[in-house]
C-alpha cells in the first residue's frame, strides 16, 4: 500500500504530466505547419470529387513573390481539380474589398488572400463569416471577422538572419546602416523592420536612414540620395524585392563598397549572386511556391473538417553566394534557373 | 468647303453628338445585359445592393468632379483627401470622440481643404491641376504620417452600421446618401441662378465676368462643395473598410474623372451633366463588379475602362462642332 507521501508524489507527478502535455495536445488538435497541411491521397481524392471553387486574392502581381505564390496555388489547385478564381488588387484596398465581396457573392468554397491592408478587410471577412466561407489570410489577422488561420513567412527571423550576416561581413562597431523599405500597413513589414533593427542593434551598428516607397524607380532615387549624403555608410538592408534591386543598382552606380542584405531573394538577386561580383551578402528568401500550395491545402483541409492553428509560419531561406544554387531549387521547385540559359 | 461637304460634316457631328449623349446609357444597358447573361451571380438583389454601396464613394466624388470640370478645372487631390479624411475620422473615434461629432469635424475639414484648393487656384491664379496635385501629395503624406502607415480600426459599430449596413425604407443608407447628393447637385446646377452661372463661366470665363457673374466666388464655392462631397465619401469609405486606411483609394480620382468624361463632359469646361455622370459612375461600378464576377484579369479591366474613356473623348471631340 502506498504511503500518503507516495500517493501525494504520484498525484503531483500525474497532474504535472497532464499540465505539461496540454500544449502538446492543443498543438496536435490543429494543423500548424505547411507540411502538416499536405493532403493524403485519400483526402486529395475526396477534394477532387467535391468540385470546389476557391478565391485567391493577391495585393499585387508585379513582384516575383506574388507571381510565384499565385503560380504555386494555381498548379496545386489544378492538381486537385479545384477551380481557382485569381484576382489582383493592384495595391488598392477598395478594389480588394470589391473583389472579396464578389467572391462572397459567387458563394465560393473558400478565400485565400494576401491583403493590401489587413486592417481594412475585416468588414468583408465578416460577410464571408456570415456565409460560412472560410478565409485564410497572409500577413496579419483583420481587425474584424474570423479567419481560419494567418500564414506568415518568418519575417522577423528572416530579416534578422540576413542582417546579422551583413553585420558579420562588415565586422565594424558603430557601422552605419540604411534601411530601404516599403510603406505597407502590414504586420509582416513591421516584423521585417524590427528584425533589421534588432540585428543591427545586437551588432552595435547604427541606423542612419529609413526610406521607403512602392516603386523601384523612386527607391533607386532614394538609395542614391542616401548613399550620396552618407560618406561613411557601410551597409544597406532592403526589406523587399524591388528595394533589393534598387539598392544594388544605386551602389553599383556609386562605385562604393557598401554591403547589401535583403529580404526577398528573387531572380535579379540570384543573378547578382551568380555573377560573383556583387555587394549582396545575404538574402532572406520567402518560400512563395510553398505558401501558394499551402493556401490551397489549408482551405481544402478546412473544407474536410480540419482545424488550422491560429498562425502558420513558413520558414525563410538564407541565400548567399555559397548556397544560391541549392536554394534556388528549394525556392522555385521545377523552375530552370536563369543562369542555365 | 463645298455645301455638300459642309452638310456631311454637320451630319457627322450631329451623329457623334447623339452617340456621345447616348454613350453612358447605352453602354450601361449593354454591359448590364452582358453580365446578366454571362454570370448567374450578377443579376440579383444582393449583388445590386453590394454594387451600390461599393460604388457610393465613387459616385459622390464624381458628382463634385462634374461641377469642377464644368468650370474647366480639375481636382486631382480627391482620392488622397478621401484617404486622409478617413484616417482623421478613424483617429477621432479612436480618441473617444462620438461618431456624429467626428463626422461633422471631418465634413468641416473636407470643406476647408476644398476651400483651400479653391482659394489658392482662384486668388493665386494657379491652374487647379497644379494646386490639387500639390494637395494630393500633402494629403497622401499626411495620411501616412498621422497613422504611421498603419490603418486605424473603427470600433464604433453604430457608425459602421449606419454608413454601410443599415437600411432606410428597404434600401441601403449609402444609396440614400448618393440619391440625396445627386438631387442636391442637380437642383443646384439646373434650378438655381448660381448653377446656371457655372455653365456660363465654364463656357467663357471672360464673357461671364463681363456679364456680372462673380467668377471667384462661384469657383471657390464649387471647390468647397467638392470638399464636402469628398468628406461624405470618406465617411462611406471608412465604414466600408471598417477603418481609416492611409493608402485606401488610389484609383478613385481617375475613376471619378472617367465617370464625368464618359458622361459626355467637356474637359475644357462649359458642358457637364450630373445625371450622365451618374450613368458613367454606374458603368464603371458595374464593370468593376461584373468583371470580377467573370474572373477577368485586372489588367484587362484597365484596358476595357480605358477604351470606353477614349471612345467618350473621341465622341466629345467629334461632336464639339455640333454645338
């Protein structure tokens, strides 16, 4: 027979085990990674038999990320027999709202979107909720309405890692760094900038300029001015694809030895790294094709009755001159690299 | 030119004038007919209500733009000012100001901005193109600065319901607001001395001045009216988005100008009609809605809208000699 003390210890251990297992149990109840969203063969067959229609709204189609995201979604939807309605808001929140409402009006089976402004899509999400249409969003949860999940690239970690590589490369205390970004009202953009600020701070550097714009032309002008105004500038962190291109060009034109880290690794960035004569130290690559596939899988899983976790993070790739060939195959599966031509 | 050639030219111009006058109505009927045939989701009450509420912002701004263009002026700042006023509205409400007072303050701010555009244009003898271009840049910058580029959520449900979801006599409130503004603008232009003077002023400013039309006062008044309509549009836009968004309506200015042109207005002044502008705005709204329902690529949407605008301008120029 167990003593009182033993029973107390055994009971305590059981309670502790139960409490410690709770997060695991909760985690198991939802699908929380892109891999976990993958449909089994039987599930895929079930989805094909249902003849579903999903809406796929992008905030723009002018950058490589969006194009790759859409291509990934379209390819996977095609494989699953899902009819995919793709619309591009061209950076206009009002247009996106109209597109969203039209999809609700059509009674689609699910909507995936990269919001122009997550704070401004909530009213439409509420209307989708009223019609029981699941909404899966990239970037950040809306202020109103319920979404099945928010998918995000590892924005903070990705930009932190790329910036840390830049600071390592520079290797100087108090190194002057400029940020070239995008004036987007999205959490992911703020996370990227925070990642840069933290990595620069951790390495003892200083941010001397923060500029942003939507167009590469204007970004080139901004970068040129920043370089001109700061003779001791050591590095530029560009927090989106067109800013990477603009920073690269501005530094080339200046003829100065200024290192670059970037968020988004796209064809121009890969070609820069392939050239072997670039100031780019590291690029943080989002896995857009993976996200496009996960968007379709996620909505399909919800249709089949699964629950997605509140947030699904897809990891970024740290692309450098040493590993760019390998990273290309992961980031753009099945796509011939441009240097192969 | 021979008499026969002159007669032929006159007939061509009259035909172009007729086509131009019919364009917004005929195009709207054709487009509605096509979408009703092509999409099972288009012709129903719910979509119609959504279409009306979604296009109310455009229609209000287009009414104001009709009067501005009637004077031979232009206002390029409207989209940016709608965004700025919507974030001011949202921030006022976030700061605890009740929605009626916030709406009133935004209305006054809109009239102030419109008045400023008018005063600088008229008293400074500066082309409105330049004045409003400057105002557009200022309003865009201010909207981003005051919000830190982050949209401001509106949590006062009464405001959101009233300006977006509520109904009056079975129709959405935004539709009543549009009808009210349409009626007021129509009455002002067609049933008041001041309205008639705007047509004279737009057709020939010097002659109007010599006839005793108070040119400066009339022009500034029109910009103030434009500002008031922009402010109401900002309230509807904020209610629709559920937030004040700094970059929310980049296409609004061009769509409003397009609606006026499709309505047969002369960009150089003297000729513009609120009723036809309403048709022009409705056409743009139906195109926006229907093309999404049919899953038409947004780039193709731009091309289609651009072709309709070009057609309207060509007809207007061809018909110019008919008057």
